[in-house]
């Protein structure tokens, strides 16, 4: 037997297969460099990895520097240049999953599959790794298998997964029950009680005209529901007033804040409202092109979203001359993310839409004047577009009657943690933290984290504070922790999250988040000396002042809040310099994150 000949034949067949798949990817995405990321996502799904030879081929075909393609593969967590395994399993290590014993289940899965965490099995059949929150905090522990989410992991489900993998069962033949998730809506309000039919709000906006529609949105005082709270009508007016050949509408469906899952539910249950809000926005700003940027972890939502988009086109609610109005042309594309928390920031999201690494831009200019491909662009999140559409509905005038003076309407909360009823809750702005805790059925609550790791940590002394832009603003995450939890362990998990999710662009964040995690781990486990606290405070001050974007700035907040509120939990440590702190080891992950800016962007 000529083994060299057989090996050469296999390589030739593999190269031919790569070429066919590459051509399919190029044709599917119109051979556009702006679709480079989408092509790589397609190839990753088809092959399980993107080998260097294929990267070079894509770069040649798109007439891009090879460093551009290599940079994309290195930047996005769910892309890989190395063959990991036929079955790629990513287990959520969000703190709420850990509280449900995800670590034990992960160890059990690794043992039964005879694989080490983070290392492909020798037969290249399976790979297991941890990842950040995948939007299933209400039904954890959870994981992704080849991009599809599996909720409510337990020993029985682990055994089932192991059996299916070892029997080489194709993922498409796995029991559908494994992938079923619930929407867990616990409390409905003004938005979730929506009864308008698709197109009803759009017809109302067309009936009253563009200027009156903008005036109606202004009167409602709707503010962006992503956390920053910028007035929606003002954003749309700024974009409309910027002269340009084209205007663009973008829906940010990349909710990556740990503990947040409200957009997942809205996309499943109220997709029509989201599309309607985007289409009304397109009419008012004069846009013909729209995008939904869907986080990679919500891949299972893609088929139904595509079906809903087609239904809208079939009913003339998208496409040419919408509802018979000549010149009103608008359609929406879905672009997938590939695992980058930073792409939730609007300018990083736009960079990703353009087929680049999701590095936040310097501002100004802001997207409303110079966004996607330098066109004026409105970026709002899922909840904001749904709210905007609802305001044009038959009960829209009731919106501004809810909430507070500066925070009108309602807010969706993703509540998880130590509560018997995790899920989606809708409250009017102005509700107290205590009222939210009581509504969730939580007992003996010690503290809550509002807005994810980048938000606010509130202990019992602050439970009378109110949820509103004037006091405690939030994008939607609300994690509850009872008195049995150690706050230092939870803060440590958050520092690990930021260290993992730093995009690596700027030194203060790339290095600072790593050192922050390493030093806080030492302080929380070995004890805190005064010099340790001083180092941590100095480090976080540097990150806050000099980081390129909000990730590095907010990564320091949770540590500062934790030290201020739970300093009594810290054990006294030795004030002498500890030689077991290895700076080179501490920076190893940061060095892996570092991507040299080649100018390809």
C-alpha cells in the first residue's frame, strides 16, 4: 500500500472540497469584501474550522490582504484556524450557570467523552470549551453545540449528548427536545401585551406623515433601551438631517451582557414589532437598507427570523413600493456575529457589519452622521425598535403615562439567579429594586447586580433605589444573589469575563483586565494586604482614564464597587511582596489577544 500516494490523494480531495465550499461562500455573499466575516462564518459552519490555505484563497478572491482575513479569524471567538472537532461544545460559565453547578456537569461531560477542557480529542471528534453567557440564564446550565443552544443541562442530558456523539449521530438528527427553550415570561406589561397586527403601526405612520410621526415619537419621550438612554426621536432626526446618498437602519441584536436574554424572547415572540419599528425608522430617515446584527449564540433563531422576513416581503411590508407607496423601498438583511462581546457597542458593531474586526471607533463622528460604509446610520436595539412600533399602535398614547418624568414607559428585565421564577419581567420605570425582588419571589436577598458586570452592584441598603435613568439605569440584566453567596466569588467571575472579552486593541484594557482578574483572584482567595488594594485601585484608575472604549472603563467599576461594599469579606494578607505573582504568566492571555493593526481596516 502506497501511503504517500493515499495521503496526497486525500489532500487533493480535501483541497477540491475546500474550493467548492469557498466558491459557494463567495457566491452566496456576492463576493463582497464587506461580507468577509459572513463568508468566514459560513465556512466555519461547513468545515468546523477555516484552515490557513482556505484563508489565503478567500483573501485572494476578495482582493484583501491575508492579514485582514487572519485578523478576523483570530479576533472572533467562534472562528478557528485549527481543526477542533466534529462536535464543538461551548459551556456557559456565567455566574448564574456556575451557581447551578455547571462546573460539575462540565467535568462530568469531559470525563465521559475522555477529553480535556480546551483541547481537541485525539480523534478530532469532539472539543469542549467554556464561553461567556449565551443568553439562557433563565434556564441554565446551558451550552452550545456547533452553534445551537441546549438549555437545562443535567446528568441525564449529559449522558444523552455523550451517546449521540459517540454514535456519530448527525446534529440534525438529534432529538429536537434537547434544543427546546422556553420564553419564561413572568410579568407582562405595555409592550408584551401587544395586540396590534403586523403592518398596523406602519400604516398609521404612513397615514399621519413623516413629520407628525417624528413629532409623535418625540412626544412619547422614548429613550434607547440599550442602557445609555439617548432620546430615540432625536437620534432619528439627526440621521434624517444628514445629507447623504444613502441612509441605513441597524438593529442591534447582539445582547452579550451576562444575565441578559430579553432580546431572545422579543425576537421569538414579537419579531413583527421589531421589523415594523425598523421599517418605520427607514421611512422617517429615508433608508433603503437595513440590518439585523444577530449574536452568534442566537443561531437557532435564524430560520424563523428568515421566514418572518419573507412573510413581510410577500405582504409588501418590505421590498419595493411598500404598501403601494412609490419611492418607499426598504429591505433587511440578517448578519451573524461570531462571538465578540465588544460588538454590542454600536461603532464596533458597524465595523463588524463591514466585514472587519469589531474595534470601537473614535467618536465623533457618530454613526448618525457617519456609520455603515460612512452613510448616516441609526443603530437601536431590539427592545427600542419594538417600543417605537408599539407607540404608533392603537394604545401608543398610554406609553408616556407610565414611568417617571425623565424615564417614560416600561422596561424589560431579564431576571436570574437566586429566584424561584427566573424569566422576563416588564415593569414601569420608577419601580424600586425591592419591588422587583419581591415580584420575582426571591427570599433572603443579599445583593443584586443590575445591568450585568458593567452595571451596578447594590446591597440591601440600596434596595429602595428606583429603576430609571435618573437613578439606576440598565440594559436589562438583573441578577439576584442570596445570603449564601460569596460576593467576592461573583466579582471574580465578572473580572474573568472582562479579561476574556477584551478586544485586545488598547493596552490599558488588554493588559489591565488580565491584571485586574489576576490580582483580584489573589486578594479574594489568599487575602488582601494594604499594598494589594492600592495596586488594584491604581490599576482601575488607569483603565478608567485611558481605555479606548467603554469596556475597559466599565471593567473597573465592579471591582471598585465590590471593594467599597464588601471590604469586610476580605481576609487580611501578608503586606510583603509576593514572589508567586508571575507577571509573565499574568500577561500570557493578553499577549494572545494582541492583534497587530496591519492597516487592513
